[in-house]
C-alpha cells in the first residue's frame, strides 16, 4: 500500500500512467452514431487536468452524449477517447486499436463523478446513507470514515442539518445539492455536470449554482459542464465549447464566446438563450 492509499487519503483510484504533462481527456476523431443518426461527427478536443470546460449549444447537438461516453454509458462508434494517456473507450472491432480492458474501465470510472438533471437519489435511504453508499462499497471506506465524509460534504453544500432526512423531505434544489455531495464523496478527478439545474424551480437554481461555484473555487477537480446557465458558465469555466450538429462550431475563453462570438451559429444560439 502506498501512502496515498491510506484510508484517510482514499480517493477514487486514478490509473497508473497518468500523463502529467499531456491533456487529461482526449477526444480523437470521435464519431457516435445511433443507427443512421450521426450525433458526434469526428470530434477532436482535449481537456487539461484541473480545467473547467462548459459545453453549450442547441438541444440535440451531442453535448450529453459526450458526458455519457465519459461515463461509459455509451460506446464510441469510431475514433477514440483517452484519459490520462490511456485508451478509455471500447475500441471498435477491426480498428486495429487495443481496446481498454473492462477492469481498466471499471477502475477509471471510479475517478469520474456525474451529476444528472434528475437527482437520482436512492429514495429509501437517508441523505447520509446516499452519500456513504459508494465510498463504502466501491472505495472500501469504513462506515465511520464515510459518515464523516458525508457530514463534511453536507456542510459544504449547506445541508448539514439534513443528514438524517430522506430525499422526499427535501426540495429539488436540496436534493440536487445532496447529489453533488454524493458525487464529491468519491473524490473524483473529473466531475461531469449534465444540466443540473434544468429540472429545478427557478428560485432553487441559485443555491445549486452557488454550491458548484464553491466547488470550482475550492478544488482542482476537472469539470465538464453542460448548462444553459450562461452566467454560471461565464463565471466558472476556463473554456467554452459551442456545439452544433455534433461538431465544435467555436471554442474560446468565456469572455470571448459570450462577449464577442465570432461564428454566426454561436451568435444566433446566444441570442436565443440570453
Ligand atoms: P444535447 O445534450 O446536445 O441536447 P444529446 O447528446 O442528448 O444532445 O443528443 C444528441 C442526439 O442524439 C439527439 O438527436 C438525441 O435524440 C440522440 N440520441 C441520444 N441518445 C440516443 C439513444 N440512446 N438512441 C438514439 N438516439 C439518441
């Protein structure tokens, strides 16, 4: 056991061979098709470790599919994804590329957290249990350690007093803050956020975004975020990717994308949402 594997420091295990200098996430000519529908069309982009990237663009442009590929909820059709320099995707048959093994994918997946539009909390468990579940069963933390971690994270998301509540006793915004705490409990290297405020009543959105701002400011987690909250995207991201029809129409610093978009497609999209 190396020092970093001691229980106090147990984080979601990364995978050996992380390229310290190279990008953390690489999409290399990634194609994703559902039947005849091409959802991602020879997509190339990189994300550096610690970078916060927001994906914007019209509905159906492929943003969620990117997150689902990173969660291995979908498989690439062509091309490949690398994380930490290692092949991450299942390689298509006949591509000549070495596929990532199931055990590698399982290990790597533990280092990636996702928060969905629907909070997906376990309704029959308390908030504490919801947060403890994966650290205990996937990382092997003791119940005491996991409980302490849950309490700390609930303080971070402003819900320390709800630790013994059930999800049904919480508002949508509170449930989403628990879902964020649950994802963070795995100490992920990468956090994927898929329209996490879209299902919330408008008055609950700010509280959730404040929590995510705090996470962005106080951690070095690499974040990929799909959102329609442009103010949040502008504040939090290092880079914005504007998608259109499965390709990147424009990318840049948020000040440039929101303040001085160059592509017509970006201008018309921003006009429709701002
Ligand atoms: P976005 O997040 O930009 O709205 P998505 O990545 O969710 O876009 O979807 C891109 C396109 O892929 C949409 O046309 C959607 O209907 C289609 N799609 C997504 N998942 C599936 C699936 N499992 N089967 C068939 N089509 C899908």
